[in-house]
């Protein structure tokens, strides 16, 4: 039976909290930063966390492995932060995907990404508040510590994208250039066609604009999305206030199943 889902809630509409999560019939897809881990000033400010590891271990057991983390971070960085405990991962916003069976799908190396990386590194040298994050098939320019540089960062990214055939991926105080290819929603769709996710109801939890495709993919497969944090126009059906609320919601489902 499919759940009725509201579409594109306006920013000023307070979304209801999600219903209790039925772990027996669900598959869970979750972003990391801003969803399971707090947003930090730099990506390196997030560290492995024992409480998060225990939560994910328990959640994966109760879901019989129907848990995937879908994040903008690189695959090796996610394995570091998750202590290698989550086999199914959509990394680099879905551009790189590792199945529950351990098969990695990733684009071939591309000179355009290398050239974009070099240009961003050169640009960032002029402002100590800027940070370049190398993700292999993508490169991100973070301006959280230098918000006045936002327009210049966006202009740089758009120019490089047009010249190098890359895709601009705006985010929360970051602009990213990535190779064309799958997004987070595509990653969810692919997981839903495979064991152990196939045949279960997808629930997608995320906070960023890049998670909107994940919300839509969950809805298209009979599930729903949950947005974490500040409200904005969204395809999520439900909302939670912050990272602690998201983790408490998942923990409550685990406790209820005991």
C-alpha cells in the first residue's frame, strides 16, 4: 500500500513530524552532514562518533541491511566517518555508488575535473577562508568561513562548468563541480531495484537541496521524505527540527521493535 504524500511544501508551512518508522517494511536512506552529524565549519570538522556508530549498527540489524547513506562526501571519507559499518553508500551526491554486495560504480577519470580542481585551488589561495575539497569525480569550494565570497565562488564555478562540460552543484555554503551523471535520487532508485532494498518502502532523510531528488525518488517508490532542519520549499512530506531529532526518531523505532 502506498503512502499519500504532499508535494512541494512551501517554506512557511510547518511540516508535521514523521510517523513512527515501521522497520519491518521500510528501507532507510540517510544523508550524513546535517542529518546524522551536525554541520561543522569545515568537512574535516566532522569525526567518527561512537554513538552514531551504535545507532547505525542497531538500525541496520533491525532493517536486515536495508540501510544506505547517501551523501555528498567521497566514498573513502564516508567509510572513515562511519567506521566502515555501512556497506551500501551513495557518495559524491550519487555519482559514486557502492551496492550492499560491495560492488562500486563510479565514472571514469576525466581531465575536466582535474582542471576544475586546479582552478579552484588557485582561486582559493587569495582567501584563507575558502576551502577546496577534492572528491575525485567532483571538487567542492567551501565558503562557510568567507560568506562574502559567495558570488565570486558561484561565478567561478559556472564559468568552469560551461568551459569544461561539468555540472554545478550548489549546496549549503558550498559550490561544487562534478562530472555529469547520477544524483542522489538516481542512487535511491538503483538501490530500490536490488537486494536487500527491493520490495520495501523507501524512507529518505536529508537536509540539503541535493536531497530533494532523494525525497522524490522515495515518493515515486511508495515511500516518503523527511527534511531535517530549516524549512524551505521541499518535496519532503515530513520534517524534524535538527540532527538530534532525526537520531531520536530512528532510535525510537529501534526501541519500539525490541
